[in-house]
C-alpha cells in the first residue's frame, strides 16, 4: 500500500514539475471494494447524518472523495469525525477515507483542516503509528509549505520505514530546502539500514541539480549503478535533469542515449536540459525526434511549457505558432500554464496583439497571466496600456499586485513624465512589504536613474538594509548610463571599500563611464583589473572594452583587442566596424566587413548601416549599390535606419535621384526618412526641392525635428534662398518650439555670409546662446575672404585661432585671407606658426571609383603609372576649353609666386587629374564622379564646366561642402558655392 502511495507521487512530480507552480495536480484515488457504505444527507440545519443500511449508498471513502473533489473539505472532515464515532466502522475504510482527506488537504493547501486530521490520527490507537497515514501527513505539510511541521511529525515517530524517509526528503526538495534534503539523505544512509530506492535518489538528485552540486550528483549516479537502479526510468530522468542544471549537457545526452526505457518525462527532461543550457535548436530537434519516435509519445503540458520559452528567447514565432496549434489540437491550450506560456511567447516575440487576443479569450487567469501581459506592454514601451492593465488587474479582477508585477511595470518608466506613477509604485511596494526585496529595490534605483532623478535613486540605495553586489551595480549602472559617469566611479570606490568584489556587470558599467568621460587611463586600469580577475574572456566585457577604446579614438588598441578575442560574436564585429567609421577610417570599416563575411557571420542591420556609412564617406557607389542589394534580399531595407542609410549613401555618392526612388519605395516613412532626403537635396544645392519635400512632410502630419531643420537650412544656404531660410529659422523657434542648437546657428551664419551680409552674420554669432565653435568662425572667415572684407576677416581669424589652436585647416584659412589681401609677411608668420606647433597642411586629394576600385590623386601627383596619359589628356582638354574662353584663375593660388608658377600648380590640382583619368578610363555614356577632400577652387570649377561642354560628358564633383553637377558648360550650383 505504501509503495502504491509513494511512486505515483513521484511520477506526478516528475511529469508535472513545471505545472505545480500554477495548476492543480490530481493524484490517483484508490476505490474501496467493501460493500459497507456511508452517505450524507443535507438537512435544513446543515447537520450530517451517517447512513449504513443501503447497498446503493456510497461508501465512506467514496463520499469523502466526492466532497474533496468539490472542495468541501470542511464537510468531509465533519463527516469523517461522525463516522469515526461509529464503533462498528470498518478500519480499512476509515483509514482509506483519512488518506483521501489528507491528500486533498495537501492539494488544496488546507493546512488547518490537515492539522485537525493529524490530531485525529494521533489520538487513534489504530492509526497513530500507521506508516501510510503518517507518510501522507508529512507530504501534506510539505505541500502546504510547512516542512517544519513535516519534520516535527517525522521526529516524533518511534518507528520509521523507507517511505517516511522518502516523504521528508521529498518535502524538503519540494520546498527548495535542498541542503536539508541532502542532509536527511546522508542521515538515511548512515544511521539506518534502509537502502535508497527509485524514489529516494530522484529527490536527492533534484536537490543536487538545484545547488549545481555536480560532485554529489555524480556520487549518486555511482550509487545508482551499484544498487542496480541506473536502468530505472525515474532515476534516469532525474540524472538527465541534474546534469542539465549543472551545465554538463554531454552527460545528460549520455544518460538519455543509454536508457533502456524512456517515458514522456525522459524526453521532457532532455528537452529542458538543452533549453536551460541555451542549445535552443537542439531542443527543437529533440522535440521532432520525440514526435517521430516508435513509442509515439504525445507531448504534454510539461513539454509545451518547456518549448514555448525557447521560442520566446530565439524569436521563433513560426515554431511557436505550430506549438500553439498543436496545443489546441490535443486540448492543452486552456491549461493555465500553457496559456500563460503562449501569452508570454507572443508578447516576447513582438506579437502583442496576438498575446492580447489570447489574454482576453482565456477566462482562467492568475498572477502569471497578468504579469506576462503587463510585461509585454512594458517591454514595448506602451506606457498607457501597461498602466491601464495594471489598474484593471486590481479593480476588475481584485487581484493584488505582487513583486513580479512591480518588476514588470518599472522598465516602462523611462522619462520624467513617468515620475508620478514611479513614486506611486514605490509607495505601494512599501505598504505591501516587498519594497525591501533586493530585486525590487534595484529596479527602483534603475527606474529613478532612467527618469533622471538620481538623487531618488541614491535614497533608495542608501535605504536598503543589506546591499549586495547587484545593488551596487544598480546605482553604478544608473549613474554610468544616465549622465554622471564621475559619480559612477565614486560609487565603485565605495564598493571596494565595502569589502565586496565587483563582477562582470560592474566592470561593464565602469567601462561605459570611462567611455563617456573618454578617460583612456581609467579604462586601461579597469581593463587590467578584468585580466587579473579572469574576466577578459567574457564577451560582454570584451565588447565593452572595444566600445571604450573606440570612443576614446584609439582604433589600434581596439583592433588589437578584437584580434585577440577567442570568440567573436555579431556584437564584436558590429562594434569594430562601426568604430572604424566613427573614427574616420571608412576603408578599414569596409575591409573588416569583408573579413566578417568570409568568417561566416551574417551581417545585421548595424553592420549594413556602418558599411553604407563608409560608402557615403568615400562616395564608394559600387560597394554602396552592392550593400543596398544585400539589404533588399535580406529584407533589412524594411528597417527604418537601414532605409535612411541607403538614402544617405546615394545622396552622398551624387545620385540624388536614386535617393528619391529608395525613399518612395519605403513602406514606413518617419521623420528621419524625410529629414535624410531633405538634407540630401541640400548638399546637392537643390533648395527648392528640399523645401517642397519639407512641405509635403508636414502635409503628411509629421512634425519636423532638429535634424529636419539642419537639412532645410543647409539647403537654403547652398541655394541662396536667404529669405526662405530665415523664415524657416524663425518658424523653428516660434511655430515648432524647437530651440536652435549650434548647428542651426552655423547654417544661418553661413547662409548670410555667402551673400555678403557679413555684419548680420557676425551679429547673429555674437547673440547666440552658445559659444561659437571653430566651424562657425571658419565659415565666416571664408565669406570675409570671398567678399574682400579683410578688416573683419582679421578679427574673425583671431577668434578662430583662439577657439581651436591645433588644427592645420584653420591656419590655412587664415593664411589664405592674408594672401588674398597681399599681406605676405603675415602669410609667412602664419605658416611659421604652423611649423612651430608641428602642424602640416592636408594635401589636396581627389579620388574616383572605376570598376569597383578607388584611384587617389594628390596635387601635383606624378607617381601614378598612367601619369603620362593623364598629362596628355589634360593637355588636350586645356587646349579645347581655352578655345571657348578658359583662362587660368591664378587668384586661386595663395602663394607669392610668378604667374607661370601659379599656372603650373593649377594644372596639377587633384580634381583636374581625377577628371582627366575618368574621361580616359570610362565610356562616353558614364557619368564621371570625382570626390575631393577640400573645397573646389574657382579655377577648377570653371575648368570643369567647360570640360563638360567640350567632352559632352556629365561630371559630378563632391567637395567637402556640397555637390557640383557639371553639364553642357553649366554647374548645378549656379556659381554659388
């Protein structure tokens, strides 16, 4: 009898180990065979009457069972009490009825009724020492969450058998008192003569798995071999689970493959082991094998609730839908744990509407159901629906918010607008006693930090009675991520002083703080700490270090670290490729991208954006087109950022029409898409088209932002649309309530300077709320030189060199001003100053892409193997354009030289060499696209116009300011640049 009790209990705990937390298990009921029956009769006084005289009346165990199944445990106890007073009652029936009621008390967690039944058993001479009833009482207390009562009863018993030992060990395991379970097992094998059986070992193995105690788990495996239990299916299942939880998946596979007998739990256990160790594809493979196995197992609740979280983690929505369909087919979809897992899977895969449909459809809901749905809205940043559902949970369902609910809601509190609900949640947590839970407190620290209320985050931190490393990580991470990296370092020093050791998360936050501060010194110290403490092989730390070196502009150290990384992931490749682009090394970005493809990594949106950015920087049109094709084939073009990058790439490669085509094809056009195209028209000097596009954007109901106005003002500046530009600048402030930033003032100052309104430009600069940067003074200086306002130019030059003293380009601009005004002594002084500081002028460089290869040309370059052919081509072109009015503009040479020497310098300008090479190497129907690192000079601009006329070819030149489209002797800029 006792064996019949213990094994089904184990079978249930194996088969439904996940379900126990949310559902109700039904244990087997043993039907009596005796003919004596008892029944109850309901009277107005609600008294219970015992009947024994009819053959058709139900027996006492049957009546008790029926009452228990209808959850009338009080009535069942009253009936049993009345029956016990009957001296003629069959003891076997009475014992069976007691056992049924004890089990029901455990299932329904009715510990008070259970205690009364316990007293009834203890006071009975017949049952006080009964093994079966005492085993069930110990199990009942453990199921009610009171293992101390189980232990008290166990210790009082004079005689014990193996089933009592199994019950107390199982009770400890059930209540997650794993050390106690192992301790009791040691006591069992050391002071008793009982041998552990196929119920004992699985319970202890579960405890070993929970504690990740692999050594004890292997000892138990050895014991199973010696006791000839290794072939037992329950022991095998427990070994699979234990090895999986200890991270030794190979051992789990070995046990599974060597099993002579497998049941459904065996398959569930190996699926779970793969899932827990993040072998997600293997989890699905095993599931498929189970379905096609000879035994023909049908997945149960445990199978589904193991696989659905795998779908969530991997974003495998299609497999998730198949499992959903299967659950409907086999009638498991309405099981509470399955429905909760389905809602969670859909929400985590981004299918919130499907999750909400299921949520509304299922009537049976518990805390997990509500928390899953609330968490889904929170992850998506849907503030309104998150709090609406939270209110509905409490108001309509009368369900109390728990700590998990709070943890799910807090991530949506990301700004100052959520401060009030954040404080309300904090007050609620205080009132209900889970505010001091470590996870909840840490989440409030993070929430206040994200809402930029770091003082409140500190208050929560200092109010915690016990601070763990995770608590310190929350406050350090909060300061590192939200605006005060120096304070993050201060808290790190306090952490060290507290005697706790930082972990990988602490190091990651500190590296982020150093990156914000651009403190390479502190960063290297933290890098050294990571090496000393064995954290250098952690991928998160490696990627954080990459980010640090990149943001500090140290690409060499970043690449050295990247090359040494044992396991590079997609994040590592993305970081390094994007880092090269951020540090002005587009060629290295493209080269590394090629290595990424060769190494078998599939480019993500970030990698494609970086490649497109490099193509934009280099105007590498062919590679840009290839990247665009890849984005189309892989459907990455649907990502709004990738779409914007493609538009930008074509615009900066001189193909503004293609930018428009890509823009028109976008399914979802947001403000960023419109802004990128407006800016594209701006750098091509097509101001009217940019304005037209801006008006269309507003007609579509979209509101312009900072970036929109930068593009629009730049377009007006390059097109000479001064009135329109000033009007839009005014609208920006007064109509759209956007406070102009430095970039906007720079555009307006440049706009005024280009038309010679220098005093107005200077007045605007002086009235700016921000201090003007070198870019603004440099633009104004250029305008002073063009309009020969040398007095104002000298004042601006002083400001420029005062703001930025270590940039060669600034000294060159000042030198050119003095050269044009004929002040050669000052020219020599400026150049002497450059030599003194150690600055060198950037050589004029132009490049052209032909056949996917880049050809670079420097001013006066004669090293190219085609130099002679280029010289001859230019000679021919010079002769032809001279016939239609070309004369060298020696005013474009800012050197104190003879005219002939200046002409020779002009002949060697890099853009002339590149144009000549392009005409030499391309067919007549191909547009010649040349790119230059400096502003195109007046002489080259005039020459390019005339070359386009005599050659009948279209020439596009992009300098460091804008694009020039030369065709039929005219330029798209209208000689306004």
